[in-house]
C-alpha cells in the first residue's frame, strides 16, 4: 500500500513471517545519474519485527488503508500497528499497541550496500546512541544541481535502544512501542553539515501531530469528490478515482512534480516483454524505472489538469515552480544558438532543465523541433488563475512564462504572406519537421486569447497590443477531407508519423478551441471519429477529448478501462499497469481523473456545463471546483440532476444542465 505526505512516500506491506516492511522515498532524492534507468532513488527499506510475532494468518490479519486519516492500520492477533506520514511535518510514525506485552525491533536495510557503476553505496554512521542514521551522497560533481546532494534519515524510537548501527530494539517488553523516521534531502559541503540539518529538522518535527494530520486529510477529502453508482463499472471507476487522487496527494506537495513513471511508489517488479518474438523477464528493483529520472511534459501533465476541478491547487505549484526555474538557462541556450530572445521547454529534460543538442538534423527527431510544452503550461496557468483568482501568480509566474514562450515563437519563425510560418516544427512527437502543425497553431491561438482576456489591470497596454498583433499573424488550423467530411489535419505538410498520437485533436484538448457550445463542434467531432489512433490508457487522451465533444459512449468506455487498469502483479487497485510507461503508471490515473470530471462538468469563462457526457445509467454524488472560486455540488439520479448547490450562490445563473445526449434538460 502507498502512503505519503506529499513529499515523503512509503510502500507498506507485511510478510508471512509477520514482519512489517516499508520502502521510504522522497520527491527530491535524485541520484548521481538521472538517465535511462535511475533518477529518484529510494532512501531505503525499514523492517519492523515484533516478538511475539505479528500474526499474519488470514484469520487473524487485517491491513487497511484509512483514507480519511491518511494512515494504514494493521491488526495481527492481539497487536495493532498504525503507520502514518505526518501531513504537516517531515516525519514517519509507526505506533504499536497490544493487549499483551511485546518487544519491537526496527532495522534499516540498505538497497545500495555497495557502489555500482552509476550509484554510490549508502553510508551508515557508527557510534550513534539509540538511533540509526544513514545517507546517500552523490558522487556527481559535474552537474551543479546534483553536486553533493545528500539524502537519508534519522531513525529513533520511544523506549528503543541501539542493538547495532542498523537496528533498534525495545529496552524491555511493553504493551506499547513506537518510533519516528526523519528523512532529509539537502545539498551540503560536508556530510556533517547534512547531519546537523537532519538533527535540527528532527527536533522541530518531534513525534508529529496526529490531530493536525487527520485534520489535513479531512479537509482534503472534503474539498472535492466524485462518487459514481448505478452499476458495477461505476463503483469500480469510483474506487479508481478516489485512490488515484490519494496517490497524487501522497506525492504532490514536494520539491518537484510527480514522476509519471511510477511516482515515488516504484517497487520490486518483474518486467515482462516480448522482444523480437521472444518472451523476456527482467527483475526491476525499487531503485529502477523505465524512462529514468527525466520529465516528459506530455507524460507529466495528466496528473495536473484534473487538480483544477478537484481544487488541489497547492499541488500544482511544484510543476509551475520547476518549469519557471528552467527559464533563465533555457533562454540563455536559445540566445547562444539561435541569436534571438525567448525560451521554450524541451519535451524531455531533467528537473533543472536543458534543451536538446541543437544542431542541423536532416531527418528530424521525436523532440528536436518540439516546442509545444511552454504553450500548454501557459494554458494550464491561465486556468489556474481562472480558478483561484491569484493575481500575484499572474504577475510573478504566468506572465514571465507566457512572455518567454511567445517571444520564442515570434522570433524563431518567419512570416509568409503576413502569417507566421511554423516550419520546421514538430506536430508533437508524431510528425517530425512538419509545416504549420496543429498543436502549436492551436496553442498559440488559445494562449493569446487567454492572455487578452486577463483583467486589464494585470497587463500593460503595450503587451495587449503586441499580443493582438501576434494573434492576427497566427495561421488557421489546417483542414482537409476524410470520407467526404471536412476534418482537422495534424499539419499542412507532414510525414508518415513516428508515434501513435493524434496531434490534430490538440485543438480539443489541451487547447479547447472546439467543444460543446463552441463554433466548429461538428468539425471536431468528425475529426475525432476518423482519428488515426483509437486507444485508451497511459498517456492517450481519447477519453478526455470524447468528454469535451459530448461523446458519452466513448468517454464511458475510456474511464472504465483506465480506472480499473490494475497491474496484475500489484495488489493495490490504483497501481496501474505499466502500459507505455512504468508501474504505477501515473499518466493512466491522471487522465482517468480528468476524463471522469469532464463527463460531469465542463467550464469555460463564466459558463458551467453539467452532465455534458454523463451516462444515463450512472448516478453520481459530486463536489467539484469551477472558475471564479466556485464550488459546484450535486446529485445525479436516473440521468437527471436531482440536486444542485453552487457556492457562491450568484454563480447559479451560469449553470447549464445537459442530458446524456447533449441536450438541455
């Protein structure tokens, strides 16, 4: 089972011996090498052994994830354990209580007892009185962001004494025992400086605050919810929605964004592949993951779009912060190579940011001419402001990112007949070195329109004039015909493709130029109907686009598949199958949340559409957030809206209720 406080994560399980084990992870525990297989390392593993042993037989054992409290409770015969990671402080707590006396032994188990090719060995300190201290210290001295990065923890217990440098045990039998674990990541000149910081942090955190911890989780669950019913599919979708939101909360408030390829909850896992017709099995340990430690923007975004309607705004800030911090270095690289101002975010980069090896490339590549991420991030920031009304965010974060991206597109591309000529420019990873690709045209239009719609007092007249002029220079979206119907095309000119994506539908999502109640709906629907790739799961966005176009059947099929796609090797229902990424696949869960929310509610400007793609056979109880700091609560019964509460009440007039076939009720 996963557990976490937004920064510190645990994978918790009990073995047949009765031993309780958990991996400890952290959102900023970056290894020396963020390349192909490494990246975020586990801090280590902890083993808890009780004497008499914790009963693990089926008739005496129960392990429960208590979502309302953000805790795991374990009942094993006469003994109960509670595991929690304080929502407000950097401390892991394990508390045991029994009807008879017992002894507790707690031991640290290193995942890196010896140095390997691309990682060092853990350091376990000697001479620690009644505590265990260990850390991993990066050897990489070339990358400033990784140099001397040190992560580890202090382990100490109530009534526990040192047995050896890795183990604590009860001083005497008792009916209660507990211990605390204090993880820390820091860049320090020396290990002693890291230890001093860890000790100071542990002293401040103490044993945690259970009441305040429970209050945080209570507030989190009260913030928003979606409970679907009516058939077994709806109930399974609800479970997937709730558990994915929990997993995102466990990893969403740290120093860096959620990793799409397993988050901080990767584990020992057997990777099964078919390589050239032969079945292959690879044992992956808890420090390994496919696609390594870098961030793919297209794979990172799925966890963040649904945070708008769920009201989890504080969890979006690590994403915004990471990319904003990349701007200076990226702008410098653009200026040095291209000789012009502006910046963009590479589709694939480490957390500190970098641009591809910019060089002439006759054949193109997946990411060399891929400039879309800065446009989508700006679009997300515009929505963030629409929902929160945070004006300081506009000034300090949104506008600097938006201006850097627009400046890049303005200076980088020439004009033809008075219009911007996006050539060469990728249509995401699918079509390389295309001419006027749809994603960037849609993105530029959407972003410029959004910026011009900001409150005038937040922008300057010069900015608005420049944006208006640039908007007039953006070419029209490319169109063509398919089966006698007019459809959107991925670009004016494009190759045969290199992936399995539908770039032409970026004008539906993430850039919502087309949708219910908007011009060109039938054009977008016709495009969706003949899309080249029809697939569900992982980073694919068919369910989201279906919901935005009012295609209830396709949206329903998608969320049922996505939010029940449990990996067969995992017992936790929301550890999703690896698909194209890695277990647990956070793309899969994030896209499922987004699609389900959009089936219930879609917002644009002041307008709030309810039930735009909700199956008539599904009931629902929901509480979701809308722009203008609005909360919408309702019940759906037999395909109709049975109750509705809108806060503030004066927003009730902005609500339109649609039926399952897209007509007003």
